[in-house]
């Protein structure tokens, strides 16, 4: 008989959990947060997974596509996109640590009506997922195109199917530690190579000038660039979906389990503050990394592609993007670009597959279609979805065959999803955060600046779509 879904902390943990299940908060897993630098770095990791998810579709394709179309004028959109979302991420991560709640469990407690067992916010999230599936289909296509360029004996559709099956197998077998380490390796490789390309750009005819950078920081937004700028805003930096996924990686890293069940003791408060501080380090380090990489991608797109009138689209997207590197480093860089581009796009595909399996399993649990906190059932469901989702993305790519357009559509819908993320973050901060964990006035100011910017930009984008 199927067990009913349980609360965040099941009343009988032995019945619901497997060995060291981070989703079940008990006193057995309590650990004091580290205070030395070595200990802090050893407990970083969720941000690496998130950064690996970001540097593919957002940075490699959406950012360079915007730079190629608009030139330097919309550089500010990209920088703002990276900076304004981090406080929302912190609020979601903080909520996961002090409550132990997963993303969907937290959404199901938001104010408002329910349809069946689920809060309206979960159904809104479901409605957006088709467009996110399109985005992931575009990423499958990008990876397949790279592999076809490297080994043209196999067609793009064949490569798409192969990489899909390979990804499913990895996610099917993989757990948090594998995902974290694999993501870190891919992220570091591509980051170093991209920053080197920007440096060597200054020794070519495409060298950047300070006046061009200043032009990109004037907060101008040409009307014809609104939709693609909003798509880039939604998908670059930490997007709405990455913020939602971040909760799972914080929980699986152990932050919530180490904090222990919430009580009124000073010891719990100190542990909660300590592990939240570790999460802050993790999120802020990730922000520095993806901001640098995003800015580098944009400048390469604006300096190299825009000046030549090249726009990455269709099956030619990767060959056009490789121009950014061969023009700055020389023809020899094409091979390294192919390896790097594969790492960037594949990191997004891999981490997204791992994230989708968890958040959908969580959503199904809130609908009481399965018992999320029953460890064997959760593990089995994640394993099944590890095959279902990538194959669905592959099918969408093979049907539409428009990788850039598919990614930008998903990016625009991510801007809409960010509005839900903002609403939830406000509830987390002002209705559910224990008074003992109240942040500083400076943090609250940054939080409201972030929320206000995202709401204004999102509302403006929706208005422009309806107007058009």
C-alpha cells in the first residue's frame, strides 16, 4: 500500500528514511558549523552546482546572443541580472536551513487558495515547466551540435540521442557528491578559458575601449531589444529555477540536517546562524564566479560578433560562437573552444537533469501522488525521472530544431518565474523567519532593492508582450 506523504520531519523517521537521509531532520545528524577557513571551504558546494547550471544556456548562448544583437548598450542588463537576485537566493537557502523544508513543501504553505492538494504557486510552476522543457531541449541541441562538429560522422540527431542517454545514466547513478564534483570541474575549466579570451582580446583588432564599456552602463534599452534582454535577464545569473533548485542542494549538502530540529534553545540558534553563514559564503562566491563569466561572455559577443554582424542562431550557433575565441586567440583555439563549450552546455544539461528530478518528485509528493519522505520511493522516482526528462527534452529539440530560440523562450518564462520567487522570498523573510534569525537593516535594504528591480523588470516585460 502506498504511504501517504509525510510532514517535513516524519513522526517515525525509521519508517520513512534511508541511511543519512538529509531530508529528514533529526538530532542524530547535528554538527557544529566550522569557523576556520579550511572548514568553511570544505562545506561549500551547492553554489558550484548552481554555477555549473548557469554557465551553459545563460552565459554561453543567451548572453552572447544579446551582445551580438545589441552591442555594448545592454551590458548593464547582464550585470544587474547577476547582482540583484542573490539576496533572493539567500532568503530561499536560509528558509531551507532553518525549516528543513524542500522547495515545494515551502510553496505549498504560501498564502492563497489551493487546487486539490497543491497551492496555486505549485500549479503556476507546473504551467511554466513546458517552456523550461523547451529551454532544456535547446541545450540538448547545443551539445549535439558541438559533438557533431567534433565527430561529423554522426548526425546531430544521433548525437542528441546519445548524449541524452548518457546524461540519464549519470543522473540515474549519481548522488550529490558526484554532481557537485563534476559540476565544479566543468565550471572551472570553462571559466578560466573564457577569462583568458577576454584578456587576449585586447591584443587584437577587437580590443575593448573604456568608452564602449561606459556606453553599456548608461541604462539604455532600445525597444527592439526588450524581449531578448528580458530573456537574458531571466536566464543569466541565478534564475528563478536555479533559486528553487538551490534548496535541494543546500539540504543534500547537509546544512539543514547539521542545524537539527528547530527548538527554542540558544544552541539551535547558534547552529542555524552558523550554517546560514556558510551558505552565505557559498552563494556569494558563486555570484562572483558567474558574474565574471557572464560579463566576459557578453563582452566577447559585443566586441567580436556584433562588430561583424554575426548573430548565433540555428545549427550555426556553435560555429558562430567559436568566432569569439578564434578571433582573439587564433585558429588553434577552436578545438579548445569546442571542449569548453561542451563543458559549459553539458554542465547545464547535467545539473538541470539532476535538479528537475528532485523538484518534480517533491511536487508529486505535495500532490500526494507519492510519499516524498519515504526514502526508497523518492530514490526510485528520481531514478525514473532521470530517464523521462532528458528523453523529453531530446524529443522537443528533434521536433523544433531551433536551439537558440528554444533557450530564449525558456529564459523569458524564467523572468516570469522570478516574480513567484520574489513573492515567496518576502513571505519567508517576514512571516516565517524566526525573530532570532532576523538579518541586518543593510541586508533588508539589499533585499528590497533586489525584489523591486525584479518586479519592475518582469512587469515591464509582460506589458511589452501584451502590448505587442
